[in-house]
C-alpha cells in the first residue's frame, strides 16, 4: 500500500478508536457504571446518538467523574 | 475559522484532497490561493478586501522600487507602501484608542467628547501588514528581487496556515519554495509541483497533534483558573496571584505555540517550510535570550526593520538604550491598543537595558564559571523567568488597580493558608495540568526531541499515540471552543 495511504489509514483508525472510547465513556458515565455499584442496567448506548437529547459537555462529565472518584 | 473547530479539519482535508488530485502545478497554486482567500473570508468576511488591497499595493510598489534607478523615487515609493500598510493598521487598530485618550483630555477641560468609531479589528492585519512591509523594505534595500507573478505574491501574503496569527514570514523564505531549482546556483522558472510526501505528512500530523494538544488540552483547561483569579484579584493572597501568573504564562505559551505548531504542521504537509516561532522560551537564561526564543518571527522583524535602522547598538550606550526602549514599546503596542501592552513592552525594555548595563559594567559576568554550571543555569533560569512572568501580569490584567495589586502581591509575598486551600481545592484539574506541563517541558529540555521521537515511531505505535492524544483532548473538550489569544492582535 502507498505510504501516504497507510498514514491516512492510521489517522483514520486513531480517530475512530478514540471516538469509540469516548462514546463508551460518555454512555457509561450516563448510566453510572463508572462510579456507581447500582448503575442502570437498562442503559442504551445508542441513545447518545439521539438528536432529541441535549448535547452533554464532555468536560463537565470528566470533572464530575473525577470528583466522584477522588472526592471534592 | 478557528483551527480548533471541525470546520477547519473539513477545510484542510478538502484542500489536501483537491491539491493531490490536481495534476497541473498552476492549478494547484491557484487553488491554494483561492482556498486561502476562502479561509480568510470565512474568518473575516468583508475584510478580505483589505488583504487584497494590501497585496496589490505592495506587489506593484515592490516592482516599481526595483525597476527605478532614481533614489528619490525609490524613497517616495517606499513611503507610499509604508503609509498604505501602516495607515490601514493604524486606522483599524489605534484610532478608537487615540480618540478615547483625547476624550480623557477633553473631559478634564470640560469640553464635549468625540464619538468613538467602534471599529472591528480585522483578524490577522498585524501579521500580514508586517509581512508585506518586510517585502517592500527588502526590495528597497536591494536584498530581494520582486516576485514576477501577482499570484505567487498573493499566495505569500495569504497562505492560510500562517495568515491570521503568524509566524510572520519573509518573502525570501517563502517565494523560492513556490519554484523548483533548475540548477545548484539559482532558482528555476518552473512552478513547484505540490506533492504530499509521506515523511512530511507524518511529521506534519505529529506537529499539528502537538499543537492541538497544547491548545485544547493545556491552554483551554488552564484558562478557567487564570480567569477566576484575575477576574477580581483584589483581596487574594500571593499564592493565588503567583499561581494565576504561572497559569497565564503557560496558557499563553500553549495557546500561541500551539497555533504555530498547527500552522507549521499544515504547511509542512503541503510541502512548505515555515520557520519556527518558539524555542523553549521558559528556559531562557537572560532577557535577551528570552527574545531569541519567544515569538521569534516578531522579535527578528523588529530587530531587522526597526532596531538596526535606528542604529542598533552601534552608537552610544544612551542611544542603544533609547533604541531598545522604542523597539520594545512598539512591540508592546503592536499587541493591541491598550496601556497594558505599553507597560508590558516597557518592562521588557527595562529588563534588556538592565542586562546591557550589567554586562557592560561587569564584562566578566558573561563568562562567569558559576553561571555556566548546571546549578548556575537553573538559578539564572529561575531569576529570569520570575521577571518574565511578572511582565505577564499587565498583559493579562486590564483593570489598573487590579494590575497594581497583583504586581504588589507577586513581588511582596503574603500567604494565607485559607486562600491556598480554597484555590487548590477548587482548581485541581488546572493545577495538575500546570504541573504536568512543567514536567513535560523539563523532559523535553533534557535534549529529548519529543517531536522527532514521536514522528519516527512505527506506524502502529504512532497511531496509538494519536489515539491517546485525541482521547485526552476529547475527555476535557469544552463544547464552546476558545479563541486563540493571538487572533485578537
């Protein structure tokens, strides 16, 4: 394969993987599985792609998550 | 169009794709020019006309200067170019500031005030104006032959990666890159084919990734701490003020050098080399060393087109000091029409003058053995950076009383345990980021070129690194992207 294509493929994979990790993170946070033993078992990953939902600010989610883990 | 928005990513991918598809060199260059104009129009709207006007003026004036033998005529043409460029810059940037100063005087004399024009500052005007001035001055000095093509000159002025916040390019650096060399001695006549080479692509993406990381991970997440402290600093203790000052120093460095990294990386992918603008400025061991490392393209521009023509250090000591003061004050006010920037420039000129006086009175200081040891270097870095960071206070804090209060607390220490606990518990993330940034800087200072190490990684590890960086950016991504600080200048 052409070297440029290999690099572009690498960048594409990096994007897709990080977006996947990010989506899981956001959804797991929403469900409570990341920090709560009584997490919602019926959470739906695809809900985050629902247009009707308000966009969640990732930074706020991370801050909330870190607060729940480390306190403060 | 901000670099840190999805629009830019789409725009850049489209540019790369179309440039790769186009086979004819001429079309590639025209497309790059049109793409750059589109980028500017998207960012600045109608102010695109100013950019085009400045381009046309300097292209024809440059040619006229070159082809005339009459020295007087050359001078007049240079004055036309300077007054055109500086006139535009002065009108949009400083007219309202001037009117408000006159209004202060009128107010004291109980006379009616003049209405402000409330002009919007065209983005990038301070950068491309300096770029076009350097072109005509170089031709006037006989150091540069004028560009033979308006398209090429227009691309030099409007090249999108560095258009809105530099680095300030010189024509002698950029124009030869548009042409192929046909022999070892000179420039050829053929336009250069824009080829995306894999080494440039990987290196450029790595550099852009560094830039995005600096801006979106560090600068944007340290900003809330700095804003919180300097919104109303009166009443805060020295720890908060020092932390805010360090935070702002890191924020502005990550913001501006992040922008520069993205610009240099984007240009590199397209096969253009833009000189670096920063070289680890917070490891400078003297004020003059700082200016060799911070905003290099501006400091070298001021040196070549202002300091040296004023006489530089070739005349008396007093004249040298006056030249330094003039250059630094102009460098300060170049950042914006505000007394804050004049104070910032004034402080830096004072540092440089003190350094010059010390090295002149005690020439042995420069060769002092202790200062050349590792410990001596660390001591000089700490002392120099203490004063460099002090100068960031007037740069950041606009209100005069708050600025004086912050400077006082920065210089005369007064700590309060309650304030320290308060500020530390409320800003854990920014503080962790500040510490991480300092650690990364120390690692990179120890001669490990992180950029080279990362861009030479095997593709799978490189992609993994890219994924980690993107994920980290996303995890702390605020939905409202912050402007680059230097876009305002």
